[in-house]
C-alpha cells in the first residue's frame, strides 16, 4: 500500500495553491482594467481556474487527513463516500498540481512576450503551447512519469464536468469583481472651478457597463473625452450645495443587476 502524504505536505500544497490563486486574481483584475483586450488574459484565466480546482482538491485532501487524525481509523472508515471523494481529489491533484505551477509561471511571462508578437497564433495560443511543452518535460524528465499513460486515466465525464464549471466560475468572478475606479484630475478644487475626473471600469476578464453618472442626484453627466467627465458649476441645477458628490450606476455583463458607487470631490473656498 502506497504511503499517504503527511499533513505538513498536504498543508503546503493547499497553501501554495491558495497563494497562487490570490496572486493571479489580482493580476487578472489589474490587466483587465488596464488592457481588457490583452490576449494573455486567456492564459491567466485558465491558470487561475486550474489553481482554483487545485485549492478545492487540496482542501478536501487536507480535510480527509484531519478527519483521520481526529476521528481515528475506525470512525474514519465509516465515512465511505467522503473517503472515496478524498481519494479521487488526491489523484486529480497529483495530475494538476505540477502543471498548475508551470502554467501560472508561463502565463505571467507570456503577458509581455507573446502580446507583442507579430504572429496572431502566438498571441492567442503561445502560452498554452509553451505551458504544454514545459508540463511534458516536467513529468517526463524530472518526475520520470509517462504523461501519456497518466492522460489515459482521465475520463470523458471529468473533462466535460470541468468544462461546464469553467464558464460558471469565470462569470461568477466577473460579477464579483465588477467595479469602477474614480480618479480626480486634482487633489481638490476651488469653489466655482470646473471639476474633472476619470472613471475606469474594473473587472475580471469582462468589464461592467456604466449606465449613468450623476452629480448631487440632480444632473446627469456625459463623457467629455473618452472616460473623462467634467462638472461645470455654471450649468448645474443645484448651485447652493456646498458638497460635490458623484453617483455612478454600473451593471455587470452577465447578471443585469444595477450597482451604485458614490464618490466625493474635495472643495475649498481659497
């Protein structure tokens, strides 16, 4: 009977997967906000999804080991379905943990390497190509494992299930990360001065839609130049208010529920 990985090793696998998942999430949100058409989002999104699966599998495997230690062998053996699930997760984790690290590192490098390439194929598939080659080298030459035999262990329903979960995972994070970034042209404005600010959509692979931008719940603002807005006190409906507030209504792409954000523009009389 094969020796089971100890608790410290399983915790290391889970923590490393969690760290990579958090780091890739920040990278994807930043890249989507700054350059939403960057082809590297495809590599980063795939690596992030695989790291999420590794987090789930490693957590269940770790939880199984904790149950075994706390409940004892006899009580643990009674958890037939959970033991079967934990065994399955451990096998899948063995197949995906190494490639997940390779794809994650490859994705970060391809952000600049393949995006500037003149060949469209390298822009769209270069990251997967390099990641696949490195994965084969990792298993074949370093671990001495026949990757083709290991790939034969994967069932069709496994691939189909994870293929269906992927879009749901991506759309859920896209709606969770949907937001707007508010940036002022100046740190504060004098009373009666034209106020200018910039709104930038923020999201995970998919950006939300800005519906309306209102000033003090009275005047609807329109873009003066791309994402730049300006507030001219001379044409406002409410000229007596001492506060300058902006309400932004935006809508995620896949769950059409309007969300609101409020921003305050500092003013001074000097």
